[in-house]
C-alpha cells in the first residue's frame, strides 16, 4: 500500500535539497510536541536554536538525510537533528541557529 499525502489539505510542494517534493512541514513552537526529542532536549534547544521543524515526506520521493548534516528547505539552511523512516514516510527534525 502506498503512502497518501493530500496536497489540498495537509501537504504542500516544497523544495528540499533542490528537489520539489510534496511534504508536510510542522513548525515546532511547543517543547512538548517536538517529534524525535525528549522533553529535556527540547527545553535545552530553546536557548540555542531559533527554529525547530519536523518535515514529513514520502520515502519514495526523498532520501533519509544523515543526522548532523545540512539540508536546504525552501531556500533556508537547516541542520538535521533526527531522522526516521517508518511505513513509507520519512520524518526529519531540523533546526536553525539564531543569528
């Protein structure tokens, strides 16, 4: 069974590392809701990071980036904090440093 992303409801077309893919991007503004982070890690990142996001993309359309690598999303540079690939969906948690 293939993974279904509905472009009219949740997913949008985004440029990720030069590829246009259908993805769901969640801005993580609550430390209690950051996928891939324990509560302690999330609280610690608030003092260091400006932005935390979780990206969901189909495995068939993208690759699993390495943790600690850089990735570009819609022209913005981010650092990969955590990744996972489950049931055809890649989860990528990224951060951007304050400037």
